[in-house]
C-alpha cells in the first residue's frame, strides 16, 4: 500500500504511482517521479472510471483499487470526534446537550459507513444549521410554510413534490429531527432505509426522538453522499447545504461549523458507501 500522494510531490513513491496508473491503462505521461498535471489527470480519470471521488489524491482507497483490493475502508475519524472538538464547532450550545446526543449521532454514522472526515463534518455542521441546541427539534410555522391567516403548515399540504396529499399532511409531516425531515414521501423512504418499514410514515413524531433522529440524519446524508462530497471537494459549502436543505437556511452556521472542524481534523481520503436498499441503515 502506497503513501498518500498529491500534486507537487516527488520521489520513488510517485514513480510507483505513475507506473501503477500506466499499467491500469491511464498513462500519466513521462514516468519521472514528479506528481504534475499529467499524473493528476491520469489519476482523476482512473478514479472516475472506478467510481471513486475524483479528488486527484492517491490515498488508501485509490491505492487499494490500483492494487486490486477495492474492499479497503477509509480512515474512520469518529473516534477523534469528542466533546471538546464539537463544542468548538458549536460555541453557543450547552455542553450537556452535546454530550447526550453526540454518541447517538456518531453511532448512526458508523452504521451507515459515513465515517470519513467530510461526511462526519457534514453531519455535525448540518445539525448546527438546523438546530444549534444539538437537540432534535420540530419545525415552527413561518412565512415559508404557512400562508397569512392560514392554518399551520398549510403551504405544505398540497406539495406533491413532498408526497403530501392535502390537509393535514403539511402539519403531520413538517420538519423534524436533526435534519428537518419533511414530507410524507421522505418519511416513508427514510423510514424504510433505517429499517422501520412504514412506521415512520404512520408515526412521524418518532423522527424527533434522539435515537431515530440520529439514524434519519445518517440515512439522509448517505443517500446524497456522492454529490455532497463533490460539492465539498470544490469548496462549495453552499451547494453542499442546498443538497440537504434545498436553500440557504442556516448556511452561515453550517459553513462556520464545517470550517472549524476542517481546521481541527487532519485531511483524510474520501469515499462513499455502496448504494443501499431498504433496511440497510437499520440498527444492528
């Protein structure tokens, strides 16, 4: 297994990478031990061909694929996510709330194979954007979901894009949890993914229970892992946020939390879990 290599590096290890790429059919140009644009382009092409995140970095997952062992898992950073780090990302949040719910979130991320740096930070930053208290919450009526003089969440009632069928679906399937799961269709789909079949659709209040909320968050992010990581790779935190929220709500809090965490954790190589079917995110 080779070391982590990226553009600008030189030496025998880079030469080995170039030879491995060439042997795989992705020629980097002159094999000279210099990680330049030709090597980077060949590496990105190799990563795209093998459904790896095309970050142009030769890390453990890319080396595993080059050497014929595609089963290698990314570095798990969840063991390094502690109260001190998260409290720095959440400067206005009570420590007891973080201490109570952080283990549930980390366990849900592990069970969903979202254990590498970008997705762990994505999950934590999403929580800060949605509920800075680090507590699962229910969405409140606002001008975005309730018409002037209308009943609460009436603007959601007929949202076919959310799978809602009319009153009282707007209120019944309002946003809940750490990720503000919204809409009948999402409650049904995420419920199936976390092993609850149609229970979450029939009992939507469960999405606000801490354990369920953590599993919902993990499943929701896992379903969008690849585009989220591509946005993060490009440094586009706004796009990463929109992939979860659909807009800019909480973007400043999200970006601040992500950048703090990014500075506190060393870089890791990124990988998405394999696509999952119903029940794949269920508790063991």
